[in-house]
C-alpha cells in the first residue's frame, strides 16, 4: 500500500495528466524533419496552466521591461527572488547574453538588482547549447519567488509509438541533466504506460510517486493554505512539493478544440518566413542548402530532401502545401520560396491524392508569370488530373522543366544549380 505522501504526490501526477489535451508523438534521438510545428509554451505559460489544474508552482510575475521587473520584485515581497529569461531553449542558466551578462537565471535578495539584471536581459540575445549560434532574443522575463530546494525530481508525459499511447516518465535524480541520468544510470528512469482510454490509474500514479522518492508520514494541509507536507525521519522535517520548471508542448492537430491554449502561442521566436507561411496555412521549414522543395506531405518532404542530398545537392528549405490546396496558396508559396536569397532552384514534387494537380499547375504558371521567376524550376506531378496538369505546364510557354519521377526531378534540380 502506498504511503500517504505517495498518495498525495500521485494526485499531483494526475493533475499533470489533465494537461495533456494532445501531446506530440515521441521523437527519435536523431534529426527529424516534420511539416508540423508543435505549439511550444514558455515556462511562465506552462506554469500558469499547471496552476490552473492544481499543480503547485512558485508565485511569479512576467515582465517585458526592466521597470516592470523591478515592480514585480517589490510586489512579490519575497525573501529571495529568481529572475529567469523566457526563451524556449534549455540550458538558460549556463547561457550568455550579447549584453555581456552571464547566465539567464539569477538569484538575488535585493529587488533593485532585479531591475538591473532585467535591463541586461530584455532585448538582448541569449545563447545556450540549444539555441542557434547567435542566440535567441529575450522579450520577457519571469520574476518569481525563490524557494530552498531540498531535492529535485523529473516527470514527463510523452506520447510513445512503441506502446501506441502516452507514457509517464520519471526519475528521482532531478531534471537539469536528465539526459545524463538516462545514459549513466538508466535504472533510475521509471516508466508507466498509460491506457489512452482509461487514463492514469491511482496505482500507477502512486507507484511513480514512490519511485520518485515521495515516502513517509503525511502532515495535512494547514489553515494558512499551504500545501501538504512530508515529514521524513532524520531529514529536514517539512518538504513542500513545487514544480520549479516546466516545458509543455501540443500537437497542432489539437488547435481546433484547444483554442484557448493555442491563443497563447508566442511566435516571436519563429523565423518571420514561418509566420508568413502560417497565414496561408502553409508549413515552412528552413534548411541550409540552395534547392527549395515544394511538396505536399511530411513524408514526401523528407523523401525529397533525401534524394536531393543523395544526388549531390542540398535542400534550402521545404514548404508543405498539405491538403485542400487552393491556387492562391500555390502562388503565395512561390513568393515565400523565392524570397529566400539562398534559393538557386526550385523542385516541385506533388503527389495528387486529395490534391488536384491541375490546381497546382495553374498556381505554378501564375506565379512564374507574375513573380518573373529567375531561378530554374523543376516540376514532378503525379496523381489526380496529372495529365491535365502536364498540358497546362507544357502549353504555358514558360521555362519549366518537367520530370518523370522523383529521381529524375532531383537529378535535374541538382544539375540546374551546377550549370549556373
């Protein structure tokens, strides 16, 4: 039978479970190209969600100016304050600002210092192990009450294809270097496979809580409103369970039924071209080559990028049309692709299942004429109305190179770049 503390900790795990409207599928350790962009919440947004679902978090405010950060620190009236730069990358505490400030996480007991530190954070780029070389601009900081940490644990809810559902993953060895824990002491990583129809069971939550080290007698909630406490013999008598850090992301497919959550989307860290593409329901992924890929579907995108590489070329980006394509989308897609100065050729690779190839062909010819396309264009179409589409391209009088299959298209695209 689980201890009272484990039972209470289990309730917190079940509260965390309530936050899973649609989590992304587990991803492999290697590089993965996908046409979908997960909604990634900032730490303060994740903590707000958890608080609303019964998970204990620190008291905090969010500021986007140094003066607001100073006022927030005064309002907290805490013995110690932690100031945290808000970007989506990890490793903030060990990062460096281009203002010269070291570290994206700072502790202080003086509210005035919060304002001084925030002035060196907001508006400057923070570089960590997980950011691009030039770092990411910090637009907001979180000003939170600092609490003494007795022990850190790690908890995540992931979607795992191997068990066709969600998995609860936890470790008693903290969360800062969880990858190191997994590599050196994998026996300290505990998993619970969750039935997607039944949800997390009490026994699973309590077993995970026990594995995380939540054991001992329980002191019930006090009248001062503080949460449950754990009294452990031969240890500091009281322990408060608090979520100190969080990273929550959601599958874009959940947007239509999770509109309140997706309204929190902060797109400031996206590439401007990604935001522009999203206006037309297009998915854009930037790469570092010189051949643009115009496709419909993530699988086709990966195959197209791979076959370009196999033939000695390098993809500059790919833009995914998805289904339900309109001619205007094709035109906007070409505008986006040609706006990239790296692009020296464009390869269109469309498989017309639910997509009508004739619509694609009309969009291509319109774009070529109105944008006065200056780079070589190779087109491979297959599927619905492909013959009509080929006739549209062939009769257009435009310098469009047709390809018989994907291999032929890749070779022609790579050759067109080499000939320039």
